[in-house]
């Protein structure tokens, strides 16, 4: 089905190229489909051109072979070998022999939205991530960058500053999958996390062993603000993938197949595999900066069965302080039944800096919260509309009509 739809586009090779080369996630799949597309055009073309003789046919064959190279849109004017499709966040020295320069190791990325008021705690987090295994990228939502210079690790970190922007705003703009293609895992974390019982190396080895494409460390229930039961740490297990709940709004049992019972994590400390990030990045909307509702759809990016590939790691766990840098009072009010709320994004106006008065601060928080709910509705509606409009898409998680 997919193929036939794509082929129908093939009348305009430009369209075809841009659809196939830039939008589809994996290059190999792209090339296969592209190849099929080209074959189709070629056959069609040939039939029409038999009269024009051998020479033409040969020329066409040659063009067809060349088209199979599957070039990224816009790179057609360049010889293939010079096209550099991906990049990374590694800083390069200004001089040195290629051999010295070659030594690359960092294979994962820690990206956090931070404010200077959390300096100590952020520093504590960063220091837990060994610098030869992790690139560190800080998104400064309060415009304070130089203030971090006294931290030794700060010189090796990438700093991006944009005032009053959220973690998702930054991620959409600065973590394009082609830019972070090198990293096996991406930690997209909030700043108010305690990492005393968290070891990134051990965490990653568990995640790999368990095949978790999307994960989060469990929350220490004694010290954390826990919004969703599934994120609570289970003492005796290494990893858990579902939660059980009777009564209340939503029932979760062994037969549950959907979030928030299973296939779900919260958004304060997500860890993505390369493939799941590529998918997730596409799903983050440019304008919906609070990303509410995204958490419930993340399972679609889990590279298969979300009840298996999404999970919470108990053996390496964190504390979620739930600091009121933004959400404050209202945040405490979130219940397990609040639909599709991502962790309240606290990264909005640094209140001390922008609004000294407490009531002003509360107004800001209230406004942010209100906007988050509006975004949630918008996101849900966009999802519904997309499902309706895309005749080629079928829902892999669709419940079979009542078992
Ligand atoms: C840093 O974390 C600790 C707990 O680990 C917390 O009690 C403290 O409030 C945090 N510091 C700041 C400045 O928020
Ligand atoms: C789960 O499904 C099985 C088989 O359909 C059923 O026997 C069992 O009672 C269900 N369990 C719960 C808790 O609903
Ligand atoms: C908390 O929730 C209750 C009902 O769920 C609501 O009436 C109340 O206004 C909320 N409080 C805040 C501070 O949002």
C-alpha cells in the first residue's frame, strides 16, 4: 500500500526524491523503495521510448542507475562522496595531526535544560557522566552561561542559550537526528534530579541487555515527587515495564496493553536509543513547546512492541525533586489520572530574575499550566487528524475489538 502511494508521486521526480530521501527514517529502506520507484519509472519510460532507438535507451539506463544513489535533497549538484550527511557535537581542535584528531569516543549524549539556580545539583549530575562516554549539552533557559565557567567540566560542554525556552523547544532545534546520529543513547533530562544512586554506565548496560529503546530510571519514592505509579522504584527488580492498579479511574492489570499501565515513561528523565530518538524528534511539534501528550504516544517510537521496549530501570534510580521553578503548587495537584501530561515543564521564566513578586510568579505558573493543557488538546487533535488523513498508516497498537 505504502509503495503504491509513493509510486503515484513518481511523476515528479523531485517530489519523489524529497519524500523518500528526507522523510523516511532509515536510509536502507529509503533506497529499497527508491529503487522500486525508479524501476517503475524506468519501465514506463522505456515503453514510451523504444521508438527512439538504442542510444536513448542506454542513456536512460545510465540515468536510472545514477538515480539509485539516493541523494539527500539539495545535494544533487554535488558528487556523492563529498556529501556529509550527519554531524555530531564533538568539539574539534584547531590544530593537530589527523591521527590525534581522530580519537573519538563519546558515544552518548546528556542534554539538559538548566538554570543557574540549580548549578550545584546540575553539576552533581554532570559529574556522574564520564566525559569519555558522554557529550554534555546544556540548554540555558535563563540566559546565564558565563556563570558556569567555574565548573571544570563546563569547558567541555556545549552551551546553548535561549531565554525562557523549554527542554522540548531546545531539543527540536538542536538535537536533530542527523546531528546526534553518532550517539547510541540520548539522555534528555530535567535539572531537578538527584543522582546519588545512579550510575550511567550500569544504567546503559541494563538498558542494552533488556532491549529498552525508551527508558527512564525509577524514582526513589521516599524522596521524590511521584506523579505516576509506574515510575516508582520497585525494590527487588532490575527493570519493570508495567504497573498494577485497581479502582480509581484507570485500571491496570497484567492484560493492559497501553499507557499509562505499560509502554510508558514520564518525561523528566527519558533516555532514548538512537532509533527511537529519530522517531521521537519527528513527533515533537515545533510550536508545542511543553510537549504535553507526547509521552502517551512515545510507544510508537519504541521500534516494536511498546510493552517490551519501553521500561523503567529500578536498579539505577534517581530522586525527582519536583522543584517549583515553574509548576509549583499546581504541580502537586497532578493525579495519576491526569491524561497525557508530560512532566510539568518547569523551565519557564526564572522567576527571581524576571518577576520578583511572588504573586506575579504564581500568575506566570498558572498561565504556563493553562497553556500546557491547551497544547495537550492541540496535540491530541493533530494526532487524530493525522491518523484520519493518512490512508497508508495503520495503528500497530490498535486494540482488537474487545477480547
Ligand atoms: C539539590 O538537591 C538536593 C537533594 O539532592 C535538594 O535538597 C536541594 O534543594 C537541591 N538544591 C537546590 C538549590 O535546589
Ligand atoms: C487476563 O486475561 C486472561 C485471558 O484472557 C484472563 O484469564 C485473566 O482473567 C485476565 N486477567 C485479568 C486480571 O483481567
Ligand atoms: C487541585 O485540584 C482540585 C481538584 O482536583 C482543584 O479544585 C484545585 O483548584 C486544584 N488546586 C490547584 C492549586 O490547582
